[in-house]
C-alpha cells in the first residue's frame, strides 16, 4: 500500500557530492522513522543514517561528519546529502520507512535502491 521511490544516485569522483531522495506514496496514515541503508554484492545491508519523525538523527561512524539525513514531512520525502564521497562509499543505497496505515497498525517498506559509484 506504500511505495518508496529513490532517486539521485550516479557516478561521482572521490571528494564529490550527491543528494539522494526517497519519496513515499500510497495510503499513508503517518510515517515514523526513516532510514538509509547501503549494500554491496554478497554483503549485508548496513545502516547508514536514520531520522525520527521528530527530526532526531543517527549516523554510522563511517559517514558521520560527511553525510546528512533530513526529511520533509509535507512531501513524505527523506534525503541523504553525501559530501566528500570516498570509493568505499560505493554501494546500492536503499530507503526504509516505518509507517502506520491507521492509528494502530504499523508496517515497514523498502525502496528499490539507487546505485552510487565513487571512482576517479
């Protein structure tokens, strides 16, 4: 009932920047926590950043100080600003959101993923 559509990935040189976007659509009562994960082939998805409905944020140590997560509740959208990108940041980035279809029923959805490649 809820879909997450990601955009903003691409190829960038080391030290460059990208901004990822993830827009939620569907029959949404309320969106709670929103997160960005990343994954390379054969590896587990790793949490990159998270933001609560109130704007509280958390970051993985590997990206702290370089990445910034934010959200626009009016647009049901979460963003990830990625600065000073490194080759080791190369991965497929996935958006994840916890949401309610009613005041008492909660679910979680994943985006399709967007490729970020950092290479000179």
